[in-house]
C-alpha cells in the first residue's frame, strides 16, 4: 500500500482525506493508495510517524505545524524556503524528507482565473498570518504592489480603519487571508468599506467553507468579481499529488 496523509494537531473533518479518497476511487487506485489522517500531539512525533508508517510516500502538513515542521526536514524547495512554511512533504528515494509549499500553486491558479491580465493597481491582503505569506510570495512574483491589512498597526502596513476612498480605489485586488467568515461564523465578513467597492474590484477569499462567503456576497452585490478558496484547495492537493509521484 502506498500511503499518504495529513499531519496536524486536531484534524476533525478533513477536506484532503475526502478529496483523496474520492480521487483514488475514481482513478481505480483504492486498493493500492491510502490517504490517512494523523493527529500528532507534538511536532516531535513526526519522527516516529515517518519511521513507523509503512509505505509512506509523502504527507500534507496543517495547523499548527506548517512552520514547526521545517527543522525536521532535510531539504526545502526554493518556494518553501522563501515563504518559511511547508504544507507538503515528500519522502525522497534516499529516505530524506523534502518540504514544499503548494499553497502558492493554488494562489497562482486562482489569480489567473480571477484577474487574468486586468490592471488591478495594487492589492490589499487581509490578515498577517501563515496563508498571507504564500499570497505575498505570488504577488511579489507578479510585480503587484500590495499592503498587508492587519488589526494591529505593528503587524501590517495599514489597519482596517485606514481603508479610505483613495486606498480602495488604488488597490482593486482584495484577498482575504484571514479566517473571518469561515464556518460556523458564516455571517461575519472582513471589516472593509464595502460601499467603496466597484465592478473593477476583484475579491479572492481564501476561505472555502462556506463556498460562497459573506465577503464574496457583499462584493458581488456591488458588481465586484469574487471567488472562494475552493479552487486553491483543489490546486494545492493536485500539486502535492504531482510532487509525490514525480
Ligand atoms: N483555500 C485554501 O487552500 C487555503 C489554504 C490555506 C489557508 N486557507 C484559509 O486561509 C485563512 C487564513 O489561514 P491562516 O492559516 O493564515 O490563519 P491564521 O494564521 O489563523 O490567521 C491569519 C490572520 O488573520 C487575521 N485574523 C485572525 N483572526 C481574525 C479575526 N477574528 N478578525 C480579523 N482578522 C483576524 C490575523 O492577522 P492580524 O492579526 O494581522 O489581523 C491572523 O494572523 C483560513 O480561513 C484558512 O482556512 C485556505
């Protein structure tokens, strides 16, 4: 059996486990491939997990271990090293562990679909946590100037109450990289001035549950283009699959 899986502290219902079970079923791989959920109380437990999981090919990493896993890896892809976070690990042919960041592939794919070659001026990235690092990486790669919007002045470039008319008009790509609006808090939306949006604004919500968030809804009402994090989620999973099998 070729084994894959997800490590994290508390996993509950995982998108990845469902996604890969369905994929293996569809592609006739269920008898040879398995994707498991592995809750590790401490990141140090990853050593035993790797040693004792027979047939392990690779695994995904989620909260709170995306940064903590790095000292346990032998090498990193250039992107993972640059971002400082790993969400995919591959057991290399010589038994060493290599870390990758496939969230960036999801961000790239979604921005291609949402924005294409439109001129957005600049971007506002809401939230200064792990996910916003992957977003920043792709914006820099594309030469799109951005500001990090944070609840605290010291953690970002601007705070929510500083989002005035000119800032909103100049930065027409707005990316929610905060958990605001995520199930079960589906009636919450990031505290931006929605009345200053227009049909030339593009909203990308990294939140994927619910599929249509309040942030998207408020933007769409004014005619802004809006997408959820679902495509990003599928893309990062498929990128991991490619890495494990190449
Ligand atoms: N679609 C995908 O494939 C994908 C991949 C990765 C992550 N995500 C989603 O992206 C979101 C962020 O992930 P993350 O790991 O970066 O989460 P996180 O570290 O928990 O939070 C990110 C940032 O959001 C801001 N924030 C947190 N709670 C907030 C609140 N109540 N109100 C306003 N701002 C708040 C904080 O920034 P400040 O303190 O600076 O305000 C925090 O650093 C999650 O919903 C996650 O599910 C989706």
